[in-house]
C-alpha cells in the first residue's frame, strides 16, 4: 500500500470517530509510530487571559497532566517558542526549527527545558484557520521523533484532517457543509498536491505554466478557507473532491 493510500485509510478512520476523544485516540494511534505520543490543540488565549480560563481554549488534549498544569500555572503560552513560531509561520514545522528560528531567552528556555522533563523533546506543530477566522494551534510531541520527508507530509495531512473533524464535532458542524465549487483544474492541482507534488511538478504533469498551477492552488485554498496547502488538501478530502 502506497503512502497516499495509507493516508486515505487513516482519514477514513478519523471520519468515523464520533467523539473528540476518539479522534484523539485514532490520531495518536497513527503518529505514535513516529514518536509523536502527545497532542495539544486549541485556540491561543490573548495575552493576560486569566489562567483559570486558559483551559477553555483547549480543543483536543492528550498531554501529560502534570505538564499541562505547569504550563497553565506558569503562563508558558506567552513564552513558548513553538507558539511564537506558529504565529509567524503558516506551514507545519518541527519544534527544533522554532528553537533555531527564534531567539531563546530565559523564559522560553525554561519552557523547553520543562517540556523535556515530561519526555517532550521534539515534535510537530502547525496553525489552522477556522472559517470564522480563529487560529487553532496544533502541537504533537514526543521523546524521540523520527520522520522522513514523506512521513512528515503524511502526519501533517492526517493531523490537519483530525483537527478539522474534532472542530466538526465540537460545533455540531456535521450538518450540510456549505457548497464550494472547484474548477476541474483546481481539483486536479489539489489531487497532485495531495501526493506531494510541487507547483513546478504539477505544471509539468498538466502541461501548464508553474504560475498557472500556483494560481489554481491559491484559488482552491481561498475557496476552501484554508491557511495553507495541507489544510486545503485536508478540506478537499473532507468534501469528497479527492478520493
């Protein structure tokens, strides 16, 4: 079975999860294979949000309980380099990249150091934008993360789909989905993007210019209300445009 076929199989399992807890369990069943054994997903509270209200922002959580309590009690969300990097970057990244991209001060160093106490040494993180404009921060962590480039793409896509499924369940959005009309070319470009092809590779496959393939993907992303390519592909799968 190819990587994309396995991805679709995982997504089908997630679509049949009927509670947030089931979504979380099935997602970690996939990601733990690669060392990603803990999950946190939620909206980021505004600076100064009372600590007692911060947990209200959590959408999915399978984080060490003591670590979550410490994270909230010490207001680590305002100093976490992974959160800071997510606010600047719209694409999935590994935690280690945040440490390299952002100047680590005493407070942010304390966050990363404390995380290692709970066997959270590295991970994968990305932001999602909901249809009402809220940003959901997603972070998967573990002690020893081992992902090839293809596996990184697969885990990013499956995780993105999982969070979308959890948001469906959270908002009772399993009612009729607003119709989005994609052109045949937009669908084709998304289908090739789903298997990891770049804009240039898509242009060569479809016999169009790279600029045109990029335009089709941007149009599709806009129509689907997606913040990035991975979210656009996940949303296209959810709506049945890719199968």
